[in-house]
C-alpha cells in the first residue's frame, strides 16, 4: 500500500534539486491544473506541472481482470485512486490528464436556479457561461452521434429513452454534451490543437481510459497546449510537502519508484494546487497541522465537502435484446424534481455502460472458484443487459475533511442516509424495475453499509473574504500565503448537482485569466482560443427549465379520473354525452384551493348541436363558496367555428342520502354562444349507476412511487367521500 504520511524531507542525499526556478509550479494535471498550466504557458510564463500518475498512451490502459495490473493507484500506482474516507468512498484517477482519463465525458452546466447563496456571483451560471463556451470549445463537445458503422446511436440510448417515454417526463430527458470525438473510428485526424485522434468506436470503455484516443481527455487538448507552449511535464512526481521560501515556494515530490524512490525539491514564484478535492485538502491540512509549513491556514480548511449527491445502482434488464454496453459511457440525462416528505427534491439520473471487464472483475473478487460460479449462476445477470444508473443532486455539502492519526484524509459528516435526496434517488430503481420488469441493485457500500460512493468529490477549500471565513479569496489565492493558489474541485462551494468537470474548467478559466491579467498588467489578456469560440448549446438547460415549470405547475402528487355523463334530452330524443378526463396534478394544491378545481379535457356531443366537440375547462368540486356541490366551467368550439362557454351545476336538491345521490348524479348544463348571445342551450346531464362505478374505477393516483400514488388515491377518496356525505364545511378550511 502506498504510504500517504507526510514525507520528512531534508537536504540530504535522498533529496535532490531539479531544474531551474520557474514562474509557476502546477501540482496535478486534472481539470483545474490543465487549465492553469495551458493558460500560464500561453501567457509566456515558465511552468512545471507535477503529476503523481503516469502518462497513459493509447493502448496502455489496463484491460486485464487482475486488479494488480495497472488498475489501482494503491497497487503499483495504477489508474484509479479509491479513497475510503470512513463515511464515503471517493473515486478519482491518477495520470497525466487526471480525472479526464477515466471520466464519462459529460460536459454539463449546473441548473442556475439550484445555485444557492453559497455560490459567489463570479461562479454562477450567468457569469461563467462564456467560460463554459470556451472550455467546451477547447474540449470539442457534442451530444452522442450515430455510429458511422451502424448509422444509429447506441442501443442503450434509445432503450433508456423508451423507458422514460412511458413516465410522462420525456421532455426532462436530454442527450448531454460529451467530450468525445465522433466520426470515422479507424482514421486519425488532428483536433483543434493539432493532436491526432480517432473517432469513437462505441466500445463503452470510456471509464477505463480510451485506448483509441477517441475521448477528448485533457492530455489531448489543454495539456497538449501547455506543452506546446513550453510547460515541462513531470509525471510520477507525487508532491508530499510544500513550503514558502525566499524565492516564493518550495515543492517536494516523491519520484522514481521501483526501489529508486527519492525526494526532489523544486522552486517557483507561484504555486498552484490542483490535485483534486480530497488530495488538495489533505495536502493543505498536512501542511498546517503536521508539517507546520503553513500554520496560518484558515480554520475553515476541510469544510464544505460534498459528494455531489452521487448514488450508483446497477440495473439488469431481462426483457428485450441488444447490447447495452456499447457507445460512450453516458449518453442521456434525465432531470427529476419530486416530492419527498413535503419538500421538492431536484436531481438527475444518467445511464452508464458497464464494460464487460468490470463485470468480470467484480466476479473475480470472490475468492473461491466454486463461490464464483455459484454467484454467477445465482445472479443470473446478462452483462450485456446491465447498465449503471448514476444519480447526482444537491446534498447538504456540510462534510468536513480532516486528518486521521496516519495523516490521511477522513470525512466527518452527519450525511444521513435517510436524507430526502438519497431517499428520492433510491426510488429510481424500483420505478425503473416496475416499468421495465428489471432488477435494480445499489452498489454494495450503499446497500449494506449505507455509505455513499462518489465519483464527484467537491469542496474542502472554502472561499471567503478573509481567513476567518475561507481558505482562499475570490481570486483563489490562499489567505496569508501570497503566490499560493487552489484551482480544482476543492474550491467549488457546494454540489453542482450536475457532472462538475465543466464547472471546474470554467471556474479555473475565469480565475487564471484574472491572475494572468494581474501578473502581466495587461487587463485585456485573454486565452487565444477565444477567437474560435462559438456558443456551445447546453441541452441540459431545456430539461432544467421543463422540470422547473412542471414543479411550479404541479407541486406534489395528483389524481386523475374519468367522468361519463349522458344528456337527458327532452321528449326522450337521443341525447348527447359528456366524456371527460378530470385531473388534479397536485393534490396539495387542489385541497388548498377553496374552489377545489380539477382540469377538464374530453369531448361533448349535444342533441341540439351537431357534431362531437373537443371540450376543456374546469370542474369545481365541493367548492367552499357558492351553493352548488360541483360545477363545470366548459369551453368548446362547434363545427361552424363558434365558441361556446357555459356551466354545468350539480346543486343540492332536498335532503337525505337519496337526495344527495340524485344531486351529485345530475347536472344542469347551460351553454352560451360567445359570438351570438341570443344562442344558448339548456339541458340536463345525468350519471347512470354503471357510469358512477366506471368513474370510480378509473380513479388513479399520480406520483413518483407506488406508496405515493396510493397515498394520493386515498387522500382524494377521503376528500371526495367527505363531500358526498356533506361534511365539507362551507366558507372555511377543509
Ligand atoms: C468514473 C468517473 C466518471 C466520471 N465522469 C464524469 C463526467 O462524465 N463528467 C464530469 O464532469 N465529471 C466526471 N467525473 C468527475 C471528474 O473526473 C472530477 O470532477 C474531476 O476530475 C475533478 O477535477 P480536478 O481538477 O478537481 O481534479 P482531478 O481531475 O482529480 O485531478 C487531480 C490530479 O492531481 C493528481 N494528484 C493528486 N495528488 C497528487 C500529488 N500529491 N502530487 C501530484 N499529483 C497529484 C492526480 O493524480 C490527478 O491527476 C467522473 C469521475 C470518475 C471517477
């Protein structure tokens, strides 16, 4: 196991000095570090980037089922760094390109309306939108494209779109922008930065590192630009200690490995930390509390940690066919806003390809061959019909990273597993299982220990006006330590609720532009690529807007039922009928409304008016004011194009249960032509006993989960029966 304890460097034989003093050292080559390195180098500064992981070339990413063959940072300094933070498992990557090497390519902006007061104005959508465009242009993003070989998008994309089609929230589903190069998968061509890439081969292996150079990872764009402009890249350099000195900053890194491990000291005028939320916070905590090289760091260090509300589940579909593992890892996003214990909970869910090697590897984790074969038979899962469901949203973001007695980060967080967000996210599985007949399981840390797994660790280095309120100022410079900056996910003030890398990029672009303008004295300095930037469409915004509108309109669970009434025409003539669907999209709102209104949509035919007409309007059910029990407000246009409006009233006539039944099953309908006030129709509609039964049987609850639908049904039935028996109080609350 790789030791994380702070190194004790001294100017002895084990420590060497390397290279010349540079203008800036950037530690970490992930999203924040890549932006800082590229822009500083473009602006003419000498830059060294120190990255603990390797430079992974196409074809070198691990594919063996043996965990020791390059997979884990903790075992031979491999690709994935799994950090058990005691109350959460955090996944990140190690290598030249950081998280971009293994990420699922989604380039998403957060929903503006969910960015609360913790988001300073410069980091909010409105201010950062141009920088998102810049970052999107740098990466080259677009939604999933058809595979050139088959002419269609991946099976999984249309498969999950069909599932959502059945749930009334289709407009809340989009195909997000992906940092993937689409096009001929065999031909090499140069990207915007002159780096050769191939088109996506739809292998669904993005989260294992792309062996074909089709993923637009940072080594192929930002970091390539940095190197083209003279930045020195040092991989296999794990920074263990930092300290201010007379030249600016000293940085020690552990290098070599394989028996030749030694510490190297480098110096720079400025130091930019970008080792990711957990590692950056940990390095600063050690600098303050163990090494005492930065003793005056803010007491807020470690606070504001968020797992971005991540939840991971696996769904296995038994029905249907087709390989769900192909295509880029993620291809769709569905935004949800549901009621959970009287509050609205906003989150989003993405589909994920599960590469076959991961399924194989999970099986291999079982120790005995017989146990393995027993398990494989028991689970009866077809790996080609398994997908990951990744949910993310707004957790409280009140976690606190601190050091344990080994000097390693651990998370202290009263992050209750019963929280509204986790409960709401957990309901997605059963919903999908119900609609599709599939089996959905949460991943083990959650299903057994109720410990979340995050692939989006954020926060730990709060921003504030001074060191009492934050570690860094708005310019991301550390309070009390001039020349030291933090530019990575650690400085995001709260969960993004969306995949965060675009926000880390945009935030770093904004911050580094400000720093370069200050350093050069050129207030108009900007990244050269601005000249090529086009607004990058943000498909997620349409989903965000639709779901926000839906919440405003429906706020809660609702009910729907049919009403079928017949016209009692004079003189026994054949009568018409009113056939409508009645809906209260929010039962809470329906009950709070003194008029208890339901929407009406259906058809009407009348003896006195030829044709069948589409009718809309409202039904007022046991309104608190007025003398009638129920009243229809109807509107339709007849065959001649004349608009009609009118009302159908069910009024109390007589007393006693029989009179009450008669009153509720008969309505006086009076209609007026809007264009010709002299034209009117007066008739009576009745509910036959079989219609009473049919109407009752058509009643359905609407809600996110089965219990909620049942609850809506029961609550509405109780309201209705209270009205039928005359117990609603007039001019008063329910
Ligand atoms: C499986 C997976 C899928 C994901 N999918 C998406 C997605 O689709 N969209 C999205 O927006 N986000 C996604 N993410 C999250 C995304 O990768 C992170 O939010 C992002 O990488 C964080 O960027 P960063 O700059 O903070 O740090 P990182 O990208 O983590 O970079 C930190 C770098 O610092 C290096 N480092 C750490 N410690 C040291 C040290 N002491 N010395 C030297 N170097 C060091 C690391 O090796 C690493 O290269 C995914 C993450 C995972 C794990």
